[in-house]
C-alpha cells in the first residue's frame, strides 16, 4: 500500500508540475459545454433532452486530450523501465497511472457536472443520474484509453493512434452514459444503463493492465 501511495503521489506531482495537459483538458470540457448551447438558441426543451449527451461527449474528448501523455514521458525518460527493474510490477504501475489520470481528469468532470448540466438546461431532479453515470463511466474511459496510449509510446504518432483506436472502443460507454440520462428524462428509467456501466468497469480494470503492459514491453524488445 505504501508503494501504491508513493506512485500515485509521484504521478500527481508530475501531472501538476506539467499541468498544461490536465488544464487544457478541463478547459476544453468547460468550453465545449458552455459553447454548445449557443448553436441551439433558446430552445430550452431541446437543450434539456440533449444536455446529458453534450456533457458525455465533452467528457469523452476531454479524457482523450490528456491520454497521449499517460505513459509517454515516463517511457521516454526511462522511468517506467527503472520502476520495473526495482521490482515493481508493470501492471501495478499501469493501474496507478490510470487512477492518477482519473483523479485529475475524470473526477473534476464528475464534480462539475451538476452545475454545468443545470446551466445548459437539465432539470435538477435528473442531475443524480448524470453524476452516477459519469462516476461509473469516466474510469472506464481512462482504462480503455490506456491501451492505445501505451501502444503509442512504441510507435509514435500518439494522437493519431489514440483517436483512431479509442473512439470505437469508448462508444459503448458514451452510449450507455448519455442513454442513462436521456432515458431518465424521457421517463423510461436509466438505471439499467447504470448497471451496464458498472459492469464495464471491473472488466476493463482486469484486462487493461495486462494489455497496456504488453504494449509497453513491445517497445523494450
């Protein structure tokens, strides 16, 4: 546990010391949500229906913006290899990096979502399902993005690879997350979508560390 906390603190320090990526992702999230309603004018009914989807789209692209450097800096300066040589499992390192990414990217989105959703027209009584959906879904966005992020370290052109690979993989999370809100607003109930989101996370948490580690090791061979 002590090693786990040290790695988390190390990653958080690295993220905040070079905070342009995390800051840019959060800024994009805020800007996208604030600007999007302008294209729909004063149609409050339409905005209320699509507000959940708008926030989820912004969350997805915000997550993608900061994924490129999830492993890259430590991979390029040899820190990842040194951690493994010191006896720490690479899969363990992947988990800590994903958690650090979520704490600085996903968690702020979850916290800000109720205020922003109300601003763009979502009725306050539906904020709860949006928050729960984001809380369940944003960790999966980070985990799913970790594999192409690791692969991009070994082949270069990280942004292109992440965009091409991540978008199709993230679509189920996006559809379920936005669908939960839309179904709840429509009176159909969105709890079933939440169960599906909750099922995706443990599956991703088990599979991703091994796949991402394998991708990183390919660059060392």
